[in-house]
């Protein structure tokens, strides 16, 4: 993977100056014999892998909203040395695309329409990590729930960005994800998690939910019934019902209407 050594980035929306300005300050673009160099980065004094000269950074991105996917692809393709080689509209399409066209970076939405739980949410991210352990994953999402965001941080994604932020924020983190150890958090995500760490009350109790309970609440907030959730997660209806009730008990919520309202307020959907 590498940057082509260009010193300008003409036409990139909202980006000023060289694309390499988005790289960590510890990185240096070195030219040898007039040829584009490699980015040699240091992190806490420990040498990290180099991006080899003469090789484009191949990116596959996934979002079930074509307009968002197109805008992001245009922005990433404007970065010298970056090429979006494929786009996907579901988790299944994303996995197939990476299997067929190996890439250096995966950029994916968190919640996408799917028929299987392995093609959406935390289970999709974990499946990608199992199948492609050497490929960094940057997640961009409308979700703002601190419990889910904390889970993403804990499982070791390369970066997390909110869709409420300018697309330039996502582009910058995509660049950094190639040379820095993650997870790299955008300003909005970092502020959300920091705020939750010091805030007491109902919102902070989300952290008490297990990953399975978080996923059940998220899917329930998307309008799926307990039976539909059980089918997607390949669990029994009784198990899903128990996990849903356990989550409600921890949140001190008594009715489905309250749970839906809570999920909306806390950024589950």
C-alpha cells in the first residue's frame, strides 16, 4: 500500500494541500532515486509496517445508501494513491467483494439491510475480522449509542466515524487507519464515549448490557419481532425473549413502547 508521492490533491472536496497532510505527523514520505517513496511511520517508538512504493491503496466500501456510497467513493478516489475498487450494499456483498478482490482497507456502514445477522452489525464486523484479519476496518455509522460504540472499540476496529460529521473526517481517518494502531475515533465518537464515561443515569446503564442484549435491543428498535430476531440470530425465540427481558430489567424499562423510545433516544437506530 502506498501514497503515490503527489504533492497536490486537486479537486478533493474540502481538503486543503497535500493528501499526505492527513497522515500522522510521525510519518514521512521518502523519495528514492526520484521515485515515489513509502510512508515510514512510528507509533510510540515502535516501527510499523511501510506502505510499499508503486502500489495503490485498494479500498472496498459498503453502505446500503447509494448516494452516500458514491460521495464517499468520489472523496477517497481524489486522494493520490487511493482507489476504491468495489462498493457493496450489504454485508454479504461486502464479504464477496473482499474475497474476489483483495484490498488494503474496508470501509463499512454498521447497520445495513440483511437477511442474516452475520451480514449486519457487530456480527458482520467480527465476521470480517475472522475472515480478513490483516485488513483494517473503518466503521461509519449513524448510531450514537455508547454501549455499541464501546463494543466496536473493544473488538479492535481500525476506526469509528459518525455519519453526522463531514465526509472529510472519514477520509482523514481512512488515511490514518493505514499507518496507526486503532481504534481511531472521530471527534463526535470520542466526545460521545468520553461523555458517557462521566455521565450517570439511564444512558450510562447501557454499558451494563451484554453484547447479545445490545444486539437484540438494536434489532428490536429496527422493527423486528422477537421471532424475526431469533431467526436472524439463529437462536430460539425463548432465548431472544429472555435476553430482551434481561435488557429491559437492567434499563428499568417495563414496556415495549418505553424500550423503543429509549432505543431512539440513545442512538440504537
